C-alpha cells in the first residue's frame, strides 16, 4: 500500500513539473526508511505523457496514521533529486537536489522548487485507499506556480483558493474531477484550459534496449556467457519488472562492439 501511494504522489509531480514535447523529468528520493530508493519519470510527446516508477523495496506495508499514508515513515531521512533532459540535447542535464526536510513528499517538493529552481509554488496531493483490498483506488494532485506578471491581487486570490482545496483526500473521496479541482483553484481569475494532455502509465523498455545493455558487460564477460551455452540469458527491467530472455547466439553480434 505504501508503495502505491508514494508512486501516486510522485507521478503527480513529475507530470506537472514542466510540460514540453520530447522532454523528460526524473525524480528520485533516496532515504533511510524501509522503502529506500524511490524513482519516477515522465516523458512527453506531442500527444501525451508517459509515466513510470518503482521503489527499491516494494513489499513494505506500513500501517496507516489516522487513516492516511505514513509517507515520512516509509521514506525516512534522505535526499530528493530532480533531473530534467530533452531529446534534442541529451548531453545537457539540468540537475537539482535538496536534503529532505519533512519526508512528506508534497512539502519537500515545494521546498525543492523554491530553493533549487527559485519557483514559488504550492502543492496538494491526495490518495484514496481501499483498505480491504490493499490498493490505491485513485490519486490526484495539483501544482501551482507563480509566473512572471502575476499581481499581488491575483496571488492573494490564488492563496485563498488553495486554502479551500487543501484536504485533497476528501476531494478524491467526494469524486471531484480534475477539471472541477482546477476551477476551484482558479476561481475569480478568469480560468482558461490551454493544454489537456492524456497521461499513460507505461514503461519504455524494449527488447532492443535490453540487448544493447549487454554491451556494458564487456567482451570477456559476454564471451563467458556465450561459452556457458545455457538455453537462455535473462534480464529484468527494474521499472516494470518484466523479464526478457535472450539466446546466447543473440549476444554474438555484440562482441565486436562491446
């Protein structure tokens, strides 16, 4: 349960944190709590956003605290890091990191945006849990940032609006749609919906990527695998946990380029 909740929290952020075609945003948290490492990533195309995520120890299941996820208990003390990249300039990576202050994901993300990217923001995150089945029924989040040209009067209106939607888990339980929550946030501001992009949870792994990863082993280790003449060599994706099998003969073409 804690795994699904944490990934739901983080996916809300990486999807909202910078919408640009062919751009990617990777957020990771490394703490000393029982879930250890947490990773999420979103990649945008002209049509949609693709999100994926995993934690290092997915079997952790912490008890709820007052009916809510014990996020800080699962994360512990550690570091939050954000890496942004773009397909047209893969060699240029924008990196930023902070020490976790509260280990409550939303609070630390807001702190990161202000301290590392000088972006004044507010965030709300909510998850609805099916306690009987032990899974997440739904998750929702918003990220509000102050853009150039925002007046003090507009900022005051936004702050009041945010105060009305702070209990996100209640909004989820009340079956509020994303559009309805946005209208609450932009009340009295002349709201406009400029971009509505579908979000898909999908891993970008492929058989070709798996095969190319064998190059990292080097010629000697590749030759050792081939010489063992086992029926299959297995490789598992840590993002989606899918497994792909390769016959040793498929690795022979990699020897010369390893």
